[in-house]
């Protein structure tokens, strides 16, 4: 009895949503072309990262080597973007990583992914609103912050912001009203703001290389000490400890790694393209190409702006809350700071619109699947208003940098699950949607098992299994080859995924004891080499299995190496965050666990469908997951 209950409970956790290849025809509401989607992705991504985060990372974590931080974070995000692009071609739906995980990894994995994306969107909204407030305050000569600090000081250092930012709260509520008016209006505003953003960033980059000084990439420790000794900037004197050692990497390679983990936040937003699949014209073609074009444009912008900023201003003189306008003051181009500030406000507004649009649709999709409370399905206007409260309050109370690392951890985990989904799905046979066909599929699988050589004896079974690892009997995916890949790469195939476990241990080893490993410590070096050998063996086994031959406009190249490398990079970046960030993330995960095991697992749409008679015709994923477009 207990065994049967445990088995049924486990089946619920790994219950997967069947996949249907997306149709070429567009939905009746489709109106977004590739240019619209690129504008959406760029507008959503080029926000607080390029205008605010670049200054904070340069001053307290990496110095001029911030350009390398953005390069590392950008490469990691491009790898994840490739996987998003393949899913955009395969499943042009509107639920992003949540839908993708549901298809391949199961219900529990889908909830974890969606819950972490909600965390990223909520805190991301608060971050951008706070950054917008910083920039607007700098245009007024800091009179707003001074007034609010004197009237609404919070007096809780290291936990809350120094003052309650009602400007940030008001901005969130105002833009919520814009979104309630309709998606078409906000899309038009987004395109205008994105165009202004690109022009301003081009001006910043060109100006930086014209007015920049290469000496600022070769500063000595003495230069910093002389400046800091006479500085009234309490932020730099308290937070930079130990002092930078000068040169291009004043905080060493460790500072670059910490900076790269923080800079990953700057690339968040391209996934909003995938969430607009129902509104895209020719989504199988436009979504993947829009994602890759958006990431390329954003990478060039981040790299150019970080280089321009650190060339114009010594890293220890950068003002973290308003780095670019203050940089133009530093080089004697005072009037230009107003142009930059206006561009900053437009970019942050565009990014905030994209973030706030994405969040209600994601929560609506999860509620429609029964994983979140059904009361969230009343209307899309109500969720927009309700969902504005949480990020608005966080923007009111918390500082920008205190929220960035938490966003990065949640999103890195969600992106890693998407990469798993690509790895698993590419090696699986085609899945059919209707319950009748799925029942026939199970009967067929049972007959195959009964008639397979595995039933002839343990020796024959072992021999066939070992042979199939290296020499698959078929050139197209079968259940057996799919199970081999699933067993090597899936979190929930049995108990623990071998690949994830090995990659996690290796990431932890390199993150915590990298100097000992590379200096030749016998014990740690031996462990690292053994882990690499095991990971290589698992990779070869996956590589030997046949792939799904279904034609797609875009496919991730170099499987399975590229997804596994991307997973390793993501886990390694997660290891660079602080223990306080992990503690907050643990609290968020605990809240999600209570919701899922207390409500979602018993009210999921898939669970209810299993208890009903089979449908006569198969239904598309978009209708099952997001009927919001017709609500």
C-alpha cells in the first residue's frame, strides 16, 4: 500500500505535458514581426544593467575588468539563449521556461522553474524602478533623495534602504496603468523608447572612446589610496576592503568572477520574446532569430559602455547610483549628462514595461494549469494591479544592489532547467497529444518490453544495455535511447542526475578551492581530474544516442557538449554569490514548496485530466496553457 502511494506520488512529480510541433499559421491576434520582437528583447534587456549596474560592478568588484565580466556573463547568456531559440522554433507558445520544463522535465520541475522566474520578475521590477528613481533624482541635483531621507528615513542599515523611495513606487503603479490599457499601446511605447535607447548608447560609446584615457586602465594602488584618503565618498571607503591592487584587474580574477555573476542580471529579458509567441507572426522563424539578434545587440552595448565608462573615469571615482551622467561631468561635458539621463530614463521605462508585462502572463499560465491559486484567473486586468503591489513595495524599501544577486540566482537556475529540457527533448521520440494515443503508446511500449531481448535473461539484458550505450540500434530516437539520455541528464529520472551531480561538485570545487586545484594540490587536483573523466564519459554516452530528426528553423549546435558547458557555467556563476543571497533564495524556495505540495500538486490541470475520459481530439499546448489571449 505504501509502495503504491509513493509510486503514484512520484508519478505526479514527473508528469510531463505532451508536445505538439507548432503550426505555421498564426493566431488571430498575431501582430508582432521580427523587428517588434527584437525591439521588445532589447528594450527589456538594455535597462538598469547598462546604465546603473555597470558603474557599481566597476567600482566595487572588477574595476576596468568589468568588460571581461560582461563578456563572461554574455557568453553564458548566449548559451542559454541558443536553447531558448530552439524551443521558440519547436514550441512557439507563451510560457517560456515554464512551458519548456513542463514538456520535458515534469510538473515539479516546471513549478520550480516558474516560481524562480516569478522571483526574478518581481525583484527585477523593483530593481529597475529603483534605478529609474536614482537617475531622475540626479537630474534634480539629489533634492528628491535628500527630502525623502529627511522625512522617510528607515534607519535599518544593511537590511533596508536608507529611505522609502515613493518615486519608485509611483512609477510601478503608473506603468501598471499603461499596461492595463492594452498590449498594443505598450508595444508602441516600447519601440519608441528602444530607439532612443540605442541612439543614446551609441553616443555614450563614441564619446567614451573619444574622451577616454588608457591610463585609467593602468592605475596603480597608490593612485587609489591618494584619492580615497581625501575622499568624502563613504560608500567607497567602507565597501572597498581590501583595496584594489591597481592595473586592469584591481580586484584580481576572483573579483571578475563575482562581477560576472552580478553582470548576468544585465542580460535578463530576452526570454520575454518567447513569452509573446502567441502574438508573433510566423513564430517558429521569428522567435529564435529575434532572441539571438537581441542578445548580440545587448552584448555589444554592455561591452562598449563598460569600456567607455572605465576609460573616461578612474574606477574608484565612479558614482554607483548615476555613473554615466557623472562621467560626462568628470570629462567636462556637463550638458551631455542631461542627454544621457533622458536616455537612461527611456531605457529603464522600456525595460520596466517589458518586465511588468511578462509577470502577469506567467502567473496566469501557472494558475491556469492549477499549480497556483485559481483566484488569479479572474481577469488579466486584476492580476496587473495585484502583481504591481509586491515589486512596488520592494522598490520602496530596498536598495538596487541588494536585490541584483538574488535575481541572478533564481534566473540562472531557471535557465539551467531550460537547457536540460533541450538536451532531453532532442533525444526523445516524437510525443503525441491525445489521451487515446497516449494510452495506445503505453500498450505498445509494454508489448515492446515483453518482446525485447531484455526479457531473455540478466546476462543478455546487461549485454544489450551496455551495447546500446555505445552503438544504438536505431538512427532515430527510440524509447530506450531517450531513457538513456534522460537517465544521464535529467533531474528526476530516478533519484539524482549523474551529470548535474558531477557538474555541481566540480563547480563547487573550483569556486571554493580554485587556487589549490590549479596550484597542484594532490588531493583536490585528483578529484577534479576524476570528475572531468566521469563527465566526459557521460557526455560521450549521450552523444552516441540518435537525435530527433524533426526539421526546425533553428537547432542548438554541438549537442550535447554546448548544453552541458552552459549548465556548468551557470552553476559556477551561482556559486559566486554570497551566503546571504542563498539564505533569501532558500526562504523563497520554502514558500514555493508549501504552495506546490499544499495546493498545486492536488489541483493541477494534468492531474484532473487524468481522471477524466480521453478527449476526442488533441489540443494544442497554447490552448492548454495559455487561453489568456481570449479571456
